[in-house]
C-alpha cells in the first residue's frame, strides 16, 4: 500500500487533535480537580457521584440541622424539667412544714402564700419555648400550657358573650377522694351549743380540674325562647344514676359539705370550687360496690385567669361562645343520634323487603341528624379527640426517628393547682374557728364566771376548741396526704427527666454515627470524583510534550511539496 502525503497529513492532524483533546481534558481536571465535567466523560462515575452526593446531602441534613435542632429541643426540655424538679422539692418541703401541729393559721397562711408562688412557677416552667415553639404543648406549639395575659384579653373582649370551653372528664372509682368535714356551726353561723354536738364527718368527692366553673349556660327551647340550664352534665356508667340526676348546686363549699353531711343532699355540685360531693351512703352503694363504674362529667367554664392551665392540652373539650355552650355540651348526643340513624339506614338498605317509603324515611333521618351535627360543629371547635397522638419526631437517619417532645400531661399535672385551692378551703375553715374562739373569749370577759351567760359561753368555747382540734387535725391530715401527692409529682418528673436524658444519650450516639457516616460518604465521594493531582500533572506534562512533538513532526510533513521530488 502506497502511503501518500495526504494520508500522512490526515493522520497527523487526527493525532494532534486527539492529543489536544486529552490535554484539554487533563487541564480541566487540574482546574476543577474532578474526574468528570459532564456525565458522558464517565457514566459509571457520574451515576455513583449522584448517589454519593444524595447520601452526603441527606446525612448533612440529619447531622447539621435535624440533630442540632433536636439536641436544642431536648436540652431546653431537660433544663425545664430540672427546674420543675426543684420547684416540686420545695413544695414537698412546704407540705412537710405545714403538717406540723405547732403551726398557727398565720403560719399556715405564710406557707400557703409560698405554695401558691411555687405552684405558679411550676406551671410557668411549662411555658418554656424553643425558637418560638412551646416544647410541652404537643402539636400546638404556638399555644402555651397556661393562659397568658393576651389570651385573657382575647377571651374577655366580648363581655356579653365570652368564649367558653365545654370540658369532658371521665373519672373512675379510684378517682374518688375522701375529705374530712367538721360540722360545728349552728343555724346563725355561730358555734353549736356544746361539744357533744361537734362532729367530724367523712365525705367523698370527685374533684374536677378547675374551679370557678359556670353555674348556668344559655339555651333555647323548641320555640326559640331563651332558657338557662345547669352548666353540668353527669352520667354514671355502670351504676344507678338516679341520685346523679338530682344533683344539687351550691354557691359555696361550706353549705354543700353541710347539706351532704346531714343528708339534705345526696350529691352536691359546687361550681366555685369545682367539686362533686356525696355522702358515705352513696359512696358505699352504688359507687363502691362497682369498681368498674365510670363517671363522665361535662361542664362549662368561661371565666379564666392568667396562669390557668389551657384545657386544649389536657382534655377532650369544645370551644364555643356562651350562646352555643349548651349545644356544644349536647354534641355527643347529636353524634349518637347520627350513629343510630346511620345504623338503621344500613338495616333498611340490607332488607330486601324494605319499601321505598321506609328507605326514604331512613335516609331523611340520617340527613336530619347530620344537619344537627354540622350545625353544632359550624359554631364550635373540638379539641383532643380520643386516641390523638401528639408526639413530635425528628428524622435522624435512614428509617430512624427520635421523639423530641415531652407531653404536658406527663409532667404538669393539673392536680398541683387544685391542691393549692384545697389548702385555701381548709385554711379558711381553721381561720373561721379561730375567729369564733376569739369572739367567744371576748364576750366572756363581759360576764362574771358564776353567771348563766358566762356558763353558756363556756360551753360554746369548749365546743369551739373541740372544733378547732378537729379542723386542725383535718388540715394536718391534708398536708400529710399532700406530701404523698407531691412525691408522686416528683416521681413523674423524674421519669420524664430520665426519659428525656435517655433520648439525649441516644441522640449523641446517633450524632456520632452520622458524623462517621458523613466522613465515610465524603471519602467515597472524593475517591469517586476527585483526581490525583500529582498523577494528572504528570499526564498533563506528558500530553503537552506529545502535543509539541506532534506539531513539530507535522510541520515537517506539511513542508513537503512537488519541488522536493524534482
């Protein structure tokens, strides 16, 4: 085969071009320090690079953002829980001091002031937030666990029709608590005639989660006329509820206790203190004989103060204006009616012998029941449906999550505030007896010891002293019981602290793993994409020399012409 000049020229130009391409490729690699600039350079490297970059991005999200956010959340929660533990310990000590017999009502008043302050701090610790999100509020991170000054202003902006909550609580036999009541006053409010008439009786109660409840709520009859109803619904499940239907409403605890104690009332509802009180007979039968008994209570509350716990974090409740409070209270009944209508419709539809008239009537009943439910729901907001989970999880890795929040009811029991309210009642009883004793002693100074008036006052004084002994023992017993309650609160807090600490420890392990994963993926990414600078530099220099040699050789070939053969 004859090698022509044209063949030599074309081959030379081709080789020069290839050398230039290689040189350009190596130059780009040196500049970018990357093996490829486009997928076509090396499809295998490109595909692997995409996967590794995705892994690096995900791990960076988990490690640099999610884990940092979770760590901050858990850290703030832990600090708050430690504060709560300190507050509860102080409350425990105050209860210990108050249980001492030597303390007067003035001493107890000072202790009660301290307990109130500590209780306020207890709930205030639950309003801690992280980046504007309240850490104990579940999914409602924009809502503190207690009412703030702003909340109160919003609730009270319409004095004629303030917003209210219809709150539902379900209590069982174990929720029944006993209280000691000293019956020492006569009909006029003074001391009974002699100490034989002074009795200390045991009463029983369901203590609701709030005081200052609504006594009545607005409603309308079938003719649209405004009526008022008792702002309480009480249903006893598993027991005779006849007595519950005849529950009496009292303005203050003293009158309610006395009425139940002397049998005037079987059950008493005290909106001001949030108590349902009943005597020993009703406690023994039907409540005590049926330990599976449950009491479902619905009540309305529209008066709120700064520091009150927000029911949306604790209970199944319905927010409405007072105009719709009764309808909100009847919502469950409306839903039950709808369920029954739907069940009846299914029966009618499944019965082949059902007439068109029967089918139309069943469908109409469902439509009517649904309309009632829809009408109620259009004017109310329902919170905390049964089974609703409010745990917040952060993604910490591939198919791995960690819970960051501690729920409010795990730590900030609503009972702590109600305990402080109870102290006020007991202290008031003690102060009343002390005042009566002082009054009698003052009157006795007006008479000689041998006068009938003095002897009558002496009998009253003996009775008052006996009452004082009873009431003082009741106060002491209350604080002794409270020591146990505060210890249970401390135990709950310790569990929460341990759980939070466990999650933080787990997070640290996850962070260490993520850090190692991030470094590993970075190394793999570097090995896949980055060039060996030294090797590429050598290859680039070699390519440059080759290119220059090719140019020199080609220049010689290009100079050859016909004159060289003449």
